[in-house]
C-alpha cells in the first residue's frame, strides 16, 4: 500500500507543532478572578485600606490621641482637617486610618484561627466517621445552635472586655460554622478513587488527610471563610460598640461609632464615617468571596 504525499504532510505538521502546556486548576482560577472587574476593584480598595493602616506612622498624619475642645466636631473639608474632627477635637482622618489596624486585626484574626481549627476538626470528623464524627459534630452543634451575635456577646461578657478576649470569642463563634462546611466537603471526597488508591497503597490516615484530601477540600472552605470576614468585621465592631471590645482612647471603628453617637444630630456626616469604613470593608470581602466562588466553579 503506497502512502501519498497528502497523507504524509498532516503527520509531519502534527509532529512539528509545539505541544500546548495545559493550564492548571489554580492558574485557571487566578485567571478568572483577575478578569472579574468587581473583584479586582474590591481587592484594590482592601489593599489601599490595609496598606494605609500598616504605613500610618509614615504618612505624616496628626496624632490620633491628641484632642482640643476648641476644634471639636469640625465639619468635613475644614482646612487642616480633611474629614473633620470627633467629639474631643481629634483628627478623624488619622483616627480612621489608625483605627483600621485594630479593626482589621479583630475582624480577620478570628476567621484565620477558626479556619485552621475548624478545617482540622471537620477533616477528622468527615474522614474518620463513626463515633468520632458523632462526638465532634454534636459538640459543634451545641455552639452552632446559638445565634452568632448572642454567642459572641455572651462569651465576651464572660471573659471581659479587651482585644484578646474579643478575638477568642469570635473564634469560638466561627469554628462551628467552618467545621460543618469542612465535614460536609470531606464526606463527599473520602470515597473518591484517589483516596481508595491511597488506602490500598498502605498510607496512614494522617497521610491521606494531609497529602491527598486537604488540597481537595481547602477551596470551598477558603471561599466560605472569606465571606465570614465581613460578618466578623461587623461583630467585632458591635462588641466594641457595646464596650466589650477595644477600650478608649484606642482608635477602633466600632468604638468610634459608640463615642460619636451623641454627636449624630450635631455633625451626622462625621459621626457616620466609622460606619462607612466598616461597611466598605465588609462589602468588599463579601463581593470578593462571591468572585472567588464563581472563579472556582470552572463548569460555568
């Protein structure tokens, strides 16, 4: 059987063509999230707030603790005071930027701690199953049964006011929520073929959970935890507003709302600025979580 030149040409062209490198899952997710304009705007706003809070000592701002009763409750746009002054005559721009340090610390730290603890508990409960699952999940259900706000207030009230106690109370509130998501995702993964193959190869349960399962369950848990940051920011501000969080004269957005509430009828725009910051950070984390969820759903 003779081979014509027309049959040889496609094979030669196919062999000469460069092999296209397949894009990985996380590279695809990163590419999709970068193309999401709303998510990128939220990232830019969050980066600006975080960087301004971290670099506050080098921004040549006014002293956030120094006040004067002569210049109290200046309006927005007053010369020398871009965002006005508070009820004690302290510069609002400086207090908002410095307040971002404590607000972001109290709002983000509990979610990070709860993410680590809740993921570990959910992974163990979902993989081992049986009485271990029952013991862990029924204990978590006790905390999950209480509304988040009431549980945070109760724990903070029992521990006392303070930054550390606020972080501890919010961590306890978020651990059950993350653990339930982690247990649900792990239960759906533990019978997959790659897990069965790891068991057949003689891998220990700890190795299977750490090497083979953790990477496959972290995505949904991370997206859920990102959405919880917005809730944590609001709860942290609420604790400070009630006097269970940061203590005066520390600048913190929730505490600033509390101290400025008496001036809302005199200068409402200045009194609303801490609430605007809390809302902006919360909505940005919420929209970023939605963007991550959409980017990770490669089927769409």
